C-alpha cells in the first residue's frame, strides 16, 4: 500500500503515481457574476437536501427574479454560510445561486472530482474553522491558500468521481424508497383511524363493522415509571445503560451497576418486553418500544401506561401517534400523568386492534429495514471519502 502522505488508502487498478499537493486557488476559480434572469432556475439553501447534494423540489415551480451568482452546468455550488450544514450541489443545468454560495469553476482538475473533494473531512475541517461565531462562514482566504492532494492523472480523478456518483445515485434511490414508505405510513394512519368526531375509519379490515368507542386512556390503567436514580448512583461507564430524556431513543451517556439494576427491577415498577415508553418532557409524546434489553429509564420523564388486556401494545404504538396530548398551542413543556390519563382516544375491539397493530408493526419493520440500508450506504460513502482521498 502506498504511503498515506502522497497516495490514498484505496486506489483503482492501474494508478500508481503519487498525488500532488495543489493550492485550492489553482484548482478552481470562484466566480461572482450576478444575474436576476427570471428564466433561469434559482437555487437557495432551502432547496438542497443537507449532505446529499440533491434538490428537494422542482425549481421550475419557484418564482424567478431574485439576484444571485450565475452558474453553469457542472460548476460546483458550495454553501459558505454555516458550512456544517453541508449544502453543496453539482448541477447539470445553468442557473442562479441565491444566497451565501461559492460558485466554483474548475481550472486545474476535473469538476466532478472537485465536487467530491469539498465533501471530504479535510476540506470540511477548514471550511468550519470559523465555527465559533453565531453565523459562521467559510473563509475563502484560508481555503483558497490551502493545499490539497490531487491525482495528477485526470483519468484517476474521473474514476474516483464516477464511483462516488454511482454510490450517490444508490443513496438517492434508497432515500426515495424510505421517504415513500414514510408517506404511505402517514396516509394509512390517517385512513385507518377515525377522524375527529367520527367512530369509524375510512379503511377497515374485512370482518370488522362495529363502531369504535370513545374513551380516555385512564379508563384502561395507570401511569408507571422506574424508581428514581440519583446522579451519584450513575457513572460515565458501567454495566447497565441509564437513559435520561436527552438520550431517550439514542445512545446513553450514563450507566448504573448491575447490583442496583437488579434490585430496582425486582423491587419497583419496570416495563415488560413490548411496553411502549413515552417521553413526558423534551419531545413530548415520543414513543420507544422496550424490547427486553437490560436498561433503566429516568423516572417522571420516561413513563408508560400500565394497562389491562383491553388494550393491545402493538395497537397502542400507532394510537399514540394520533394523540395530541392536549398540548397543541400550549407553552407546556411536560406531559403530566393527568394529561396522559385524560387523553381521549377512539378504539376498536381487541380483534381489530391486533390486526391494525400487526399491520403497522410490519410497516415499521419495513421502514426500519430501509433506514438501515440507507445508513449503511451513507456510512460506506463516508468511509470511501476518507480512504479514496489523501
């Protein structure tokens, strides 16, 4: 393997020459010709999907006439304002970049290679060097005078760019599949639960005709939570993850001992596998299914409904997503026990609950599968950007 100082870790077959250190200003010009041509599509920050380099709308639907920097197809657009937002674009059309963009036109390398270069960690670190200010902007004086390793052979530049472009296309395809499934779920939630004031949904499974009943959650059970854990009982490393409201549903930053966990689990309320945990602070009403793993949860901020057999847990998950918790338009930042218990719901019989719960569980599994595939592809791209550049 070539030394990391002058060649990347991964190279295409046939390329062995060391890479050259090139000043960024020798690779590209920063163009600044202004235009307000209403016939040209206009790109703004809000039009770009962060970190993906794709547009989130058809630019032809936007009104034109704003003033910005005119760009041509295969120029590189780089969002200099708050560069950590990763707003970049490699357009295949002429247009106008409105707002805080650099429009980069190559002079000393392949344009598709430059587009990948600005996505690398080495470029991003320099672009974010002014991140201490409230509205950080990438510093052109710093970037333009900085040196980056570039293959001398344009064929190698193109090969690198082509492989990453193909991966980008795959990421975009899976992102669209994932987004479509999320849209399908939202639509089915709307259609498979009754609208406000109604007792029957628009879509029902065959064999179910009885009207749904309007009830309050408190009629089915009570609020439960884990025993309080004090800060001095936790550590940054340990045996059992302790989830607080800030880490609920993500990675823990605190732990408790096995001994304390076993005692509290045996002595005080603790969720059973399949129980739906609800955030009572922060992002109120967020739901995470407890799957039986060894973990402990912050009292009062993470709670669950201890209910009887009249409610099915798999049905509760989509049901919770329909509840507004009586907080709409309110400044309340906490879901109190009385709020949860007084929440009004419309529910079917147990058989229909199971069918609805099973349907959304399968849909959730499919969405999770596509999300995992998407994350694998994004992590693969990140790894390749690290290993295919110096």
